[in-house]
C-alpha cells in the first residue's frame, strides 16, 4: 500500500494515493492495539472472547472524548529524520517497531488481567483508570506512524510537483469504487509469500 501511494503520486493519480493511504490506516491502527497484535486478541480461551470488543470498541466508544483530547495533546510533528525510504520493507519495519513499542508500553497480558477483574457497573471507568493513559499514548504513536508514512510517500512520490488543479475534491463514490476493486492494493496471507513478495 505504501509503494502504491508513491506510484500513484508519481502518476498524478491523487484518488489512488488517498485510497491506498486510507486503507493502510486500518493496519497502522491495528498495530497500536496491544490485543490486536497478540495471540491474546480474544482472550486466553473462548470464554474470554469479550475482552476484544470490551477494550477496543466499548471502552474506546465510552471514553472517546478523553481519548481524542489526549491524542491531540501529544501533537508530535514528523521530523525530517523520521521519514522512511521508498520501499515496502521500510514501511513494514516502521510498523513492526510500532507493534513492539505498543506491547512494551501496554502488555496484552495486562489488558486481559484488568478486564478479568473489572465486572459490573463502572467497569469501563475502572478499566480506563488502569489502561487509559497508555492507550492514549499507543494510539498517538499509531497516528504518528501513519503521518510518517504519508509524508514519506508524498516525498518519494514527488507530491510537491503536483499542480493546484491536481488537488481537487474527489467524489466519495469514486473513492468507494476504487476501494472496492479487488485488484487494487490486494491483501495477502502470510501463508502465501509468493503473493506478497512482489510488492515488497
């Protein structure tokens, strides 16, 4: 997806750049969620499957005001030295680093332990008290990683050379159609290395 962003900009296809970058945002978002990138993503056994939706959905929904304010307060700009190279592996390394820092700061085992202890009325408030500050830090780091990739792709795709006429409002339906096209930035399984080797 990162390589596609660069290629799309070089071809002056801003719609493709936006769709590839927007799709990539999903995976960067996953990488800053400790449960999502862990074997504990749905608990240690089937009876604990609710931890995923409780932490990543219900808690975030209930605490969105605090979350957004906390992420905004971090407000870290991308430094020139943080920009990455033009290859898919450069983006992959950045995301792997994000995954490592995510679980180092907030181990998935701790998320699961907190969830196990907190039941009944007020459980989300107590979960937030235990996990909220580090959740904010992790999500801010994910947003920052996305900013690094977008800014790096803009640089390597020579985005600065685009003319004002190239940067105009794109109809939402056009973006949706491109996003729905299975041949555009396709996904691959790790069990199919020949499929994804060509895009790295």
